[in-house]
């Protein structure tokens, strides 16, 4: 059991191995481990976030579905209303068109009647003048008796 | 070998390192030859090894400790090179368990910023553990193989070839590491606190009055106490590891002697050997851990500035 140079040799060896471990072993290993830790942490975080996202998306989808259903119902409702309205409008238009046509026809008829009456009246006046001429055998100034004749025609 | 030697000789043979050193001119060697001039040679007896003085080297201690350290470096460097942040493979996860354990232990005891302390703790733990682990190899295997191998190669008497397998049972090895730790303690103390800070820590502590004319007379007492506690640290660090392993080795040697004492002795020694070996697994791990933790604690003390601040106020 002698203390000798081995003591110094062991100290130098110690420093050499510590230096080697310090430079080439420890940083590499710890770096890898920390990287993995980070990876796992992010992975877990992302999984959690994805879960939350999924829940949110599901809720959103349900909401949208509900909304869409409501919208569809609304649209159908509106369409129905509009259809009724169009039908009503068409009915109304048809009715007014019919009325207009009827009125026009009536007016034409009236016109025709009036024209016929007028013609008749002139003819009657002519006839009565001709008759009176013949009866009286005198020349009646048509112009002088126009008023009277017209009165007669209006009485017809 | 035990059959040809006395028990004392057997034990002494096991406790002698393979020493390589210088013998002076005119020295009478164990085999009776007288050296005509001073020679560098391998000691053939404990007496020769002792006479070599300080300028001798224990080839077995250094060989095994460097070899085991290289194994540690090689395995861990390879694991570090191959390491991926993905799913770790078998050996990588084993290494990572150790690294993680060391990292946690160091973080618990060493609150300062120094990137060297944790790798040093890892080196100490694994290296000392490997050196201690050699203790579990049956005491005669490697020395016998080495002695007969050398005698076959060089014709040397196998009885005069010494070979100690466990480096940590050599006081040189444990004190060598403790001295290295001590050097680092002083280095970091001076680096962190400055030379004056370190001197103050040694002289103005633990007795301190705040009045300079009183403090001056307290300096010798303080210095005596602090110097003793400072020097006691590496000494106890080295001796603790050495003592535990040396004692363990001694028990293994004693059990090995019992193997030769008849059938009953053989059976009894088998049980003793097994029991002690199992218990020793605990001891070698614990001692490696203790050496590591104490080194880390000493490093933390070297970095600690608390006391200095207390003095300043």
C-alpha cells in the first residue's frame, strides 16, 4: 500500500474522462432527451388542441345544421307565400283583364249602337224630309227646318 | 496458489499491486541479485515495491481504471452518436435512464450554472461503478490468469507477479480522484468568489464579529478550522471509497481462503461468497453514488456565495 505516481496518473485520467464526457457524451445525450421531451410535450398539447377543435367543430356543425334547417323551413315558407301571392296576383290580373276586355267590348257595342242610331236618325230625318217633301210637295228648306227635324230624330 | 502458500502470504499477495518503478544502484533484489546500476523494473515483492518510493506506477490500477474509463467513454459516446429523439432503442434507453437519474440528482444538489458538473457526475458514477464492479469477479481468476500468462511469456515466477484487479481498492486511485475533485473545488471557489473572496471565506468564518480589530485575532482560529474542514473533504472522499472497497475485497479474499478448507469449508464458503457478492452489488453502487453526490455537493459549496454576502453586511 504505497502512495506513488499512480495518484497523479489517476488524477490526470480523471480529468481526461470528465473532459471527454463533458464535450462528447453529455450534451449529445441531454440534447436528444430534451428534444424528445419537447416533442412529446408539443404532441400532447396538439392532441389536446385537436380534441378541443373537434368538439368545437362538432358543435359548430350541429349549429350550422340547425341553422340550415331553419333556413330551409323559412325558404319553403317564403316560397309558399310567394306562390300564393303569385297565384293571387295572376287571379287578380286575369280578373282585371277580363273586366277591361268586357268594358272595351261594352264600349264598342255602345259605340256601334250609337253609330247605328245616328245613321238611323239621319236616315229617318232624310226619309221624313223626303216624305214630307212628297207629302207637301213643296220644297222645304232643309236648312231652315233642320232644328225641327233633329228634334224629331232625337225623339226616335 | 493458496495450497502452496500460507494464508498470510496469500492475502499479502492479493493486496500487492503490480508496481513499475526505479530501484537504486546497489539494491539487493528478492532473488538475491544485486543491481549494478539504478533500473526501471517491475517489483517482484512488496518490499521492492515499497522501496521504489513515490516514483513508481501501479500498472494494474492505471490499466484497469483507464481501460474501464475507455469502455465507459466508448459505450456512452456511441450511444450519444446514435441517439435519436424518436423512440429510443435498448441501449440508448438504458443510457438515458442513467443520464436522467444523474441529471435529476445534480439539479437537486447543484443549483448553480456550470455545464461541467453534471457530465462530471455521470463520469464519476459510471466509472467508479465499473471499477467497483471488478470486485465481483472471483478474486483469483484474473490475477491467476495474468500471473500464468506472464510467466508463460517471459518466464517470470508466477508467485512474484502481482495483479490487483479492482482499482478502487488502491488508495492511489481513490485519492487521485479525490485530489482532482479538490483541485476543481479550489479552482471554482477562486473563479466564482475571486481570490480574496476565497481567502475571506477561509479566514473570516465561522467566527466573525464585524469589528476588524477583533476579527484580526480570530483569523488564526478561523483559518485552522476552515483549512481542516477543507482538507478533510477530499481525504474523506477518497478514503471512504477506498475503505469500503478494500474491506469488501478483503472479505472476498478471506472467503476464498475458506474454499480450501475441506468439503464443509467449500460449501460454507460458496454460500458466504454468494451472500457477500449479492450484498456487495449494493455496496459498489452505493459507493459510486456517494462519491458522485459528494463531488456535486462540494462543487455546489465552491460555487456558493451566500456566506460571502453575509460577511459583507
